[in-house]
């Protein structure tokens, strides 16, 4: 455990040194993310000005929905994103060899060992936006609802990570799957929409259990709005376990087929 | 000289056809967020509300048109031009007897044409699913107006792209411009929401920006919202933007060539 911690700290200090070197681009990227989230919030603000209650839920809930999706995305990118997204590169250019010979768990090396420091700044922005939102719309929060919300965000982050691992594992079969990855990832843009718009029950089922789009944004919202029943956490836990196990099994199976050096 | 551009067009077409699956998948990526917007719009109308002055069928047609049009008249930085300047590949083009601008214009729009063919097929399917109509409710007059506008909007879109790409003469990294435009454009061009439902002050600014003439107005024309008088004043405004960017790009190209060191 000590070795793992040392490796984790050392490798991520090196990453932050590199980031500091390219500080201009680092700041620009953060600015782009801020503009992105402002526009996402403006989208609902403008719609709300036009149709008011026609959106079905209060504007504050829509903002929580958008921020929850951003929070999940930022947590994924902070802890797992860099590792998961480098998987096709490792397979295409054979650099996975370098990881396989290291005396650490391969799952840790591939997905968990790299931090994306930019997302740490994003997390601070997210917290700041949440504080503004809660005070502006006088949303009643208690310690229990905050803790439940954070637990649900942990679930959604794990689900999102496992889903992405499963997508990127496709690179063992297809050499170029950029467009396919973009296609599957683009489904998660739907997570910023309220679950009520998916009126077809089959569509709803698909977007909860197969491509867990509804889980990512709507489940945390339901928790903070205290609409949660025990069953919501049971569903979230089941999906988390299912996708995590699939991702682990998929990775281990993929390693058996890995042929090394630009395979 | 025209035979060179025709040959270049044919060659680009062949290359583009190799990546046809990629084109379809790329367009599906754009279609998924659109699905969310359309489902949301249908939900609002089902609750008895209306977005601005838009009827649901018109709004669906607007959204689908805007998605296709925003791909055809896309603006951003073009990788080929930026790299030519950054890595010295521009030398190869400068010593040849053709215009670098028109060379890239042909390659750019041939690729776009292939993409748009697949985009129209996918968009048509989306329209049938969401509106239930097999024949889109587009008037022949609207198609004619759209074709005329497209003749000006296409060079304008490419001029802006060319202008942004040759900023590589002055900056080492222009990727950021592309990223920022990727965030700003869908919103300010009317791709995500029609510009006429924005608050009045923001609307006044946005409808005069060149991005509106590339997405919002062409989509509105297809939905059938314009008489000829309005249309001609619109054409004059687009032409003014075209002239403005032509002058700006010429100045930038001239200055950029002066400082270009022809090394990688």
C-alpha cells in the first residue's frame, strides 16, 4: 500500500510540474470550462423565461441537474479520465508493455494512477457555483441531504468511469474508434435533461440500465430534493456494481488478447 | 487552372468516401444532443406551453435544419492550414501556380459536401421520427432563397475559417480558438435555441453577428419565415460581412507572409 501511495504521489507531482510549464494553456482551458457551464445554465434560463412552468420542474432544479452532471464529469476527469482515455494510445502504440512490467496492479496503473489537475480547479468552481445556487434560490439543505447527495455523486462517478472503460476497451478490437467513442460518449449530453422528457418507458429503461444517462444527472437531483426512496440507492448501487465488475472483467479479458507493440 | 481545382476536388472526394462510416458516426454524435433538445421541446408543447412564437413542427424543422446548416457553414480553425504554417508545409504551396486560398476552399467544401450528404440522410430520418411527416414542410421559394444565401454564406464561412487559421502566423498555438468557438458558436449562432427567443438586448447583438447569418437565418429561411424584401436586406448584410472579412483576411495574409520564416 505504501508503494502504491508513493508511486501515486510522485507521478502526479510530475504531472503538475508539466502543467505549471504550460500554465497559459491550463488557464485557457479552465476559462473555456467556465464559459461552457455558464452557457449550459443560460440555456435553461432562456427557456425558463419563455415557457416558465412548461419545463415541468423549477429552474433551481434544472441548475442542480446541470451542475450535478458537471460535478460527476469533473470527478471522473480528475481521478480516472486521463488514465482511461490513454487506453487506445497504449494499445495502438504498444506502450502498455511499459505498464505490464511494473510491479503494481495493472488496473491501478491504467486507470487510477493519473490525476488531471485542471479538474481540481473545476471542482472548486463547482462548489462555488453550488453555494451561489443554494443561497440564491434558498434551497433547503441539511447535513443528511448533503451527505446523501455526495454518496450519490460517488456512485454516478463510478458508473460513468466504468462505462467509459467499457467504451475504450473497444480499442483492442478496432484500431481507430474515435468516432465510435465520441458517439457513445455523446449520449451523456442527454444527462443534463430532466428525466421527465423520456416519456417512453422503454427509453427510460435503456437510459437507466444500459446507457445510464438518467442516473448521472437526475438521481443526484432526486436525492438533494429528498425525493429519494431506499430503492433509488439500491438501483444506483446495483448499476455501480454491475458496470464496475464488467469494466474489471473486460480489462482483464482484454489483457489476455493484447499482443504488444502496435497491435 | 480550373482543371487543377477539378482534379483536386475529385481526389478529395475519393479520400472522403474512404471515411464514409466515420462521417455517419460523426453526424450521429451531433444528432444525439439534438434528440435531447427535441424531446424537451415536445415535452414543453405537450404541457400546453409554446417556445416563443414557434409552432412545434416549425421548431422541429428549425432545429434539424440548424444542425445540418451549422455543419455545412461551420467556422473554426482548419487543421491543414494551421499545420502548413506551423511546420513549414506552406512552402510547398507557395511555389506552385495556384491560389492557396482556393486550393483549401475546394478541399474544404468537397469534404463538407460528402459529409452533408450523409448528414441530410440522418437528419431526414430524425425529422420523420420526431414530426411524423415523411415530406418536410419546406416551400420551393424557401429552397430558392436558401440556395442564394448559401452562395454567399459558404465563402463567408470559409473566409472566417481561413482568417482564424492564418492566425497561426502570429501565435504558436491556435487550438484554443477552435475550442472556444466550439463552445460559443452553438449558442450564439442559434443552433441550441432560436435567437428570437433570447432576451431583447442579447438578441439585438447576436442577430447582427456573422454567426447568425450562417445558422439562424438560413434555418429560418428553410422554415419559411421570409418575404423577398426582408430577404434582400439580409443578403446585403451578409455581403457586407463578406467584404469585411475579405479585406481583413487579405491584410492578415499579407502581413503573415511577411513574417513567415518558412521553417518547421
